[in-house]
């Protein structure tokens, strides 16, 4: 008797959460955490209203930066508009060559 099992076909797709893909999910969580910690510290040390404004601005700035970096792609690469010439210096080692090889 032959059994057929369904195969999950979404394994090659990147993880997506709230519009952020792959590594940018961690970037978004990091900007949220950094904004909350920095705003909380500033609010505790100086003024509660200043801390709240810093919290909102840093979270909004971090998430917008993450969103715009995501438009470059998951694997953003440096694109050079010049031609690179790599010189090849090969040395042939004649000491390891033997004429007795079978």
C-alpha cells in the first residue's frame, strides 16, 4: 500500500512579520528595545515628558531606518562601478613533482 504525504512548500521563503522580512525582524525588535531603554533612562534621569518624546522618536526613527534598509534586499551588497584587476602570482613547486607516478 502506497501512502502519500503532503509536502510543505514554503520552506524556501523568508520569515515575514508585520512587513519585515528575515534579519530585519531582529533589527525592528532591537530598535524597539533600544528606544524603550533609552527613553526610560532619560525619563528617569531628567524629565518624564522628554523621555516619552525621545522614546517615540527613537522607535519611529529605528523602524523607518529598518524599513528603508529592507528595500535594498535581504542580502544587500556593495555595488562598485569600477573594474578591479586581481594580479595572479602563481609559483610552481617542482620539488613535489615526481616522474614515478602511477
